[in-house]
C-alpha cells in the first residue's frame, strides 16, 4: 500500500487580504490539506504584513506566506506557490484557489481520489457555482481560432453556444468527464505533471490561462477532468474587479492575452492576426452596447 498523498492549497493574493484571510481561516484545518501556501503578489497595500501575522496566529508551520518580488500576474504568482509546494514541501497535488472561492474538505478529497483512479490526469476541477453570473459552462473544448473568437464575443457566444460548448448529453448521468479546459478559479493539478508542463505560461498576465494550461497538458499527453458530483462557489472576480474596476481595462487585458495565445499556441498567420484585431474592435463595440444599453453583466 502506497503512502498517503500530500496536498497543498495555493492562494494568490493581490491587495485583498480581507478575502484571502477569510479563505485561509476557513480551510487551514481541513484534513485533506497538508499545507496552505499564500502568495502575496507584490501587493501595494499592507497585505504582506497582515498575512504573515495571520500565519503566525493560526499555525506558522502549516501556513506558508510567500512574497513575489514583482506582480507578474496570475500565472507567475501561482507558479511561485506551485514550485514551492513541489520542490520544498514535496506535495503530490496542488489545489490552486482564488481568494473568493468557497469549497469543502470533502471536495478536496474527492479530487484527490479522481487523480488516484485516473493516472492520465494532469488537471481536475469541481463544478463551479457563481451567485453573481449564474450558470456557466464548467468545462469546455479547446477550439481553433474562429471558434475561440466566437466564444469571446458577448453576442456571438450566445448565438452560437451549441457549436462552441459540449452538449448537455455529454455531462448527463455522469460523475466525471474529460474536458479540454476548466475554470482557473479553483482547480487541482498533479504537481509533477505541472512541473513537466513548466507550470503556467508567465507571458500571460491575466486571462486565457485555462486554455493555455489545457494546451500544455494535452501536448504532454495529460488530460483534464471535471468532477460533476462536487461543487464550489466562486464569488466571481471579486479580487480582479477591485483591482481592474474599469471594464475597458479588463477588456484590454483580455485582448492582449488572447492575441498571445493565438500567436503562440494556435500559430496564426499575419492575415489572421489582422482579422483578430478587427474582431476585437467589434467586441469592444458589443460590450459598450450590451453593458450600457442592454445592461448585461460583464
């Protein structure tokens, strides 16, 4: 009988110690977790001091607080915690969680069990519940350029949803399914396989991390799975919205990340790049119309 697998939870904080502290207090005694690694992504406020004080108050050995030298974005910050979990703490699995999520001890155990019964898994996630934005796809296929572009537009993705997502029958009556990508707000990775994939791509500051991670795993022959029997709550973009309150600033980040993804992973040509830039302009007009006139949440 093999040894019991070790699991850490990596939480990335940026100027949001209140939300991060609530999550740490909720989970640090979970039996399924061997450590909680909090990464302060070079916050501009007093987050670092508050989080270190929290670790000392609760359990200095069980809770680790790391400080990034600079804010390199979602991927770079989480990589710091993942590498530390694997290289220093010798963890087998790493749960990567946004500060604004809620999940149970049992869900962590169920995700570990999924890895143990499916040796080809590199990534796994539970289904997400979003009290703000409602029902969303929890796992989705990695599409080519035109499909991915259609999925990024607020009108296009509603018109062509059946062509852009897995059908309802794909999930019906199943406990878990293979998908190409899952939400980055909470997912578990096999630490060794994550190292083989070189972690997250640090050239992306924010957005498109899910597709890129899915591509990296597939390129190595590893799969991603969605656990349908368990759910977690994501109070969507609470931390991100505090930092990037302007809808246009967030869209600019989306476009930058998408263009990098298309060039690096989908290998688009110069003509396709021009088409993408034109589409981005159309999406900005769609966002203005949908958010100002139709009052859609964004």
